């Protein structure tokens, strides 16, 4: 019993930074995982990755002017992400370029610009902090930000639930029967940006999209209904956070990558289990 306590409970009971990391990552899962479900249903998983890079220039400008102050970096990241989303949407609607292609172009520009801005003032340590985050260094301000984003995201998903599902299935039909069509699309992109900005505080720009997408695609192996997909993705994300934090604590590993790799292991296990089941059924028939 002592060994179980020391392995599973002691890190969170005895160390405040581990509790704050658990609180922050868990709150992030409550909002980011359902957003990831809708991204995968829209076949926009890679758009989430592009948007995670799009917030980098704004966060980098906040860092350049104010250092590692959470509010300027958050506001800068939010502004940059929304600007990229709006301009990518304009390019896709006013030219022959598809939205995924325009998003890819903007994300490459944003990534290069953000790294350049960080390098103007910071060191390689600062760059690593911006790119990969420090979930073990979450403070009260960061937790309040993540909590606020989670509450806002959950409220908007509940409010626009039917419209979000309808746009996933047939966006043209939604626009033909409701004036919410275009509005819901931009509201959803705003939620993606908000959750990436919140995840940026804990996991950095390069890993924040991982906790959004990996639990969602893992849940898709086990269920098809949207409600159960959201619940399963949240549970998968929570389990990934707990196991990742424990492994990082006991084996002195970076916490952010440990969380994402835990989610990745669950994805690989689920894929292998489903493939093994399909092979067994084919042999029976």
C-alpha cells in the first residue's frame, strides 16, 4: 500500500506544483478535448496544428515587450490566432485556394515569425519555454485563465450544440436554413484559438494541439455518437494528464511531452486493439 501511495498519490499530495499542474491540465481537457472532437468530425485535425503555430507571433510580441507575463502573451496569442483564422478564411473564400492550403501557408509564416521575434530578446531557454511550455510552473493567474477558457468553451458548445453538429454533417444545409452558418464557423474557430492559447500556458505552442487532437481521435475508435465521443475524449485526456505527470515526476522527464506521449500510447493501443478485433472477425467469417 505504501508503494502505491508513493507512486500515485504522494506527488500530488505533497507537492503544490504537481497539484497546480494537475488542475491546469485537467481543466484544459474539459474544454480542449470536445473542441478536438468537432475538429476531427470536420476533418480539420491538421488545422488545429496550424492554429497552434499561428498564435506564436502574438505570444512572442507579448514576451518581447513584457517578458514571461501571462496577460500580454495571452492577449497577443489570441489576437494573432484570430487574425490568421480570419485572413485564411478570406483567402479561401475570395481565391481558388482551399482553406487547408491557406491555413498551412499562414501557419508556416507565423511559426517562422514567432521564433524570430523570440530570438530578438530571449535565450534558447526562453524559446523552449514558449514552444514547449512549463506545466509544472503554472501559477494562479494561469489557472484562472484556463478555468475561464474552459467555462466559456463549455457554455458555447452547450449553446450551439445542434448548430455545431449540423455544420459538421452538412455546412451548406445549415447556411441554407439558418443565418448561424457562417457565425458558427467563426465561433468554432475562435474556440479553437482560445483553447490553444490556454494550452500554450501549460504545454507551449508545439504541444498544446496534442491534448486537443489525440484524445479525440482515440475516442473515435470506441464510439461514434458525438456525446459519447466528447465524454470519452475528456476521460482519455484526463488519464493522459495524470499518467504523464506521474511519469515525468518519477523518471525526471519533461512534463509536457510526457502528457502528449501518454495520449499517444493510448491512441496506439486503441488502434492496435481495433485492428486485432477486425482481423479476428475476418478469420471467423
